[in-house]
């Protein structure tokens, strides 16, 4: 049985500061490093065949910590910007609460959670899905069909795009989907690549 672990990076310094991060290469906060270690402890029984991550260090470092804790630093690993967080454009670096005061809470929620509305100068979830899903189909799904155990460490929105696809969520359902930092989400598949079950560990 194939298994896929989706793991959002641990808290970043800008998560801590409540700022829009996007493609800015922000490090993990001390709490984020702890979350990555805790995720590693939860994944101690897993033996990964391959690992995938974005090119941003908060995801790379989360994966590194998990593989160190599980004693699997030799797992073949691929980094690709297809798995990067969505690009938040003009909002990158801004405080989320101050942005809500400026534009209104409802508008900021739409920018953050909706499927196809872009923040100014940035990507929508739809745009993020249009790069993350072809990468998943080409690079990751063949590993699942081969019955392997895979880990993907990425970001709130690139993972939302994958979960939307795997769970066949509607645009309305994905609005309420939030993926917590440092919480491993396990998917199990049958031989045809169909999802059998999924749960947080």
C-alpha cells in the first residue's frame, strides 16, 4: 500500500510575526524547529522511499529535521519551486492584521482562502494549483502507483492545492481548508492510486 505524507513546514519567523510570506525565503522560528522535531517523532515508524520539497528554506529545513530524527538522511530528495508557497505579490511582508484594517477582513480572507481571486500582484490558489498539480502528476503520483512511501514538505497553499485535488473539494469547501504547521497528514492509496484513507498523525 502506497503512503503519502504531506507536511506543512514548521512555523516560520513571519508566521510568528503574522506577516504574509509567499516566496520570501524566511527561516523557521524556534517554535517551527520544535514543530519539525515533533513531526519527526510522529513519523519515526515510517521508511520513506523519496522526499519532495519546495526550494524555500523553511520547507527544506523542516524536511531535513524530520529525516534527521527518523534516521533517514540518505533518502533521495527533490526540490522544486512548483511546490513553493503561493506568491502573495504586493502583500508579501505586510502584517495580516494591519492589512485587514486597510482592506477589510472579508477582502483579506478572500485573498488568503479563495480559489481563484489573486491578491494584488500575486497568485491565487488556482494559479498555485496550476504549477503544483502537474508536478504531482509527473513526479509524485508515479511513486504512489509503484507502492512507495513518500513525504512532501511544502506550504499552506501548495498543500491546499494538493489536498483539494486528492479530496476532490469544491471551490467553496477549500475556502475553509487550513493546513496547520508541522502536522503530518497521511494519505493511503490502493494499487490504482485511489485514496483509501487520510488522517493527521
